[in-house]
């Protein structure tokens, strides 16, 4: 992760620029506390412990006291859901995979990993680059492993399918059936905070074990111009419609068989502004929304009250409940901030199309 804090990625965020905006406070997962400690002086601190302790018990050597800073878990872990995907997800990279936007200063005490599809880690050298900036796999097994270490993750929820919807000014996202991140959060949440009654809900600790957080990148879809393969109509020539249909088939085939797809995009070059693969220098404002605490609903018929181990599988009712809260939170986040952070007067309203 040494590149994550390098000036290279700071310049990357300044290129667009990418700005990280805090709309709600997030409680730190870790708090840095200064504690007292003791150790043996050199060279006895390099000896095996049983030898050092034996010499100490014989009063042949002494220990010295000193202070160290250590991180203690004091808050929830977070699953950030980033929208929209865009062509590449530049806003997610700049805001969460680098310190160019100042994530650790804006949200101190939260250690976050941006996640991507596992196929990206099968490309030579690109895998090493991703790992150097703290990017990890979006597989369920990996998410669980990271969060069990009290780390937070960022998931670009729309995925490859949403990248095909990307075009300047478009705010169409895919979310209706994307519920896997909610299920993982429910499986990992602390069941001792579960809700058995309305009274429990009133007493519920809002600083729960896991929170899901909606994030929206205003301007994400505007950094590339995209050839729209969905736009097949009578106004186009037959050959053009045929080409669009073929490219659409190829994109969907890649998504189904390879796991990702590539929109037909172009932007600017190094020395020109009308053709190339470099993204346009258009601002991306990444706004972090209100955290949604995750808890389990106790099933009194099948489980013993207040026994965390007695909870069964996560139910569809639980998943749908928190997914609806997430959708509501994302829509509110968009409408509360679109006037201030929208990057173009031609930006469309947010639509959940799938």
C-alpha cells in the first residue's frame, strides 16, 4: 500500500479534480490511544523471553518504562456502496484508493479497502499495482476476511453491467437486485445488538457493529464520452444499428463469460482534446452519505431470546428491509446534494433502472 500515500496519486486526484465530501460524521473504527509499556534495554530486548525474564527475576537486569500509541476498536466497520460505476470508477479510486482526496483526514480512524473483480488480479503486473494501492478482491470470502480484521470496504455496487449505462450527464444505476452486500453485512453484524421488540429498537445503540454507507460520485459518468450501443432507432442507418447490436451482443457476452465488459469510450489525448483514451478533466465530487446501522431481527419461534448463537440464516425480510433503507438513503443523498455538487446543468435525475 506504499503507493496509496504517494504524490503520484495525489496528482491523479488533482487532474480531474476529485473531491471527497463529508455529509455526515462517521464514528472512527479505531481510536489511537497512548498507553504505558515496558521493555528490557538493549541488547537484552533481543534475547528469548524466557532468558530475559530469568535475568530480570534474578535482578540482574532492569526494565524501563515508555509510552506507545496503539489503535483500539471503538466504532463500527463500514461497507461503503459507491455509485455510479462509470467507465472505470475514477471517483472511487481517487477518494478511497489514494490519500489524494484526504480520506484519512476527513474520516480518521477508518481503514478502508476498495474492492474490484477478481479478474483484475489475473493480469500480470496490474495485480501488483492494485495491491500496492490497497485494492482487493470483491469476492464474499475476501470481504469477510477483511471485515473480521475490523477493516472497512468500498464496493462499486453497479458493477460491469452499470458501466454500459455510463455516458455524460446520465445518472442511471443498477441497484434493485444488488443485495449481496446487505446480506454479508447481516451475516457479520454483532447479533448481541439484535432487535427483539420495539423497546429494543428505542434503546438500540446507533454506533452498531457494522454500517452500510451510500456514496455518490457526481460527475463520474462525464469523464468519458461513451458510444451508446443501446440507442437503436429508426433515425439511424441499418448498418449503424447492426453495428450497435453486434457490439451490444459482444459486451454482454464478455460480461457473462469473462466477468467484466468494456464500454466503447473515448475522451482526449496527451496533446489533443478531441480523441484519445485519457479521461477528460472534469470534476468528480464524491459525497459520503449517512451510515445505516445493521442489526438482526430475532425470531422468537426458532431461537432463544438474547442468545446470539441461536440466530439462523439471514432472512429475505431482513435483506429487503435494509436494502430499502439503503435505496432511500442513496436517493436522499443524491437529491440533497445534486444542486451543489452536480458538475453539469445537463445532468439527469437519478434513476434505478434495474
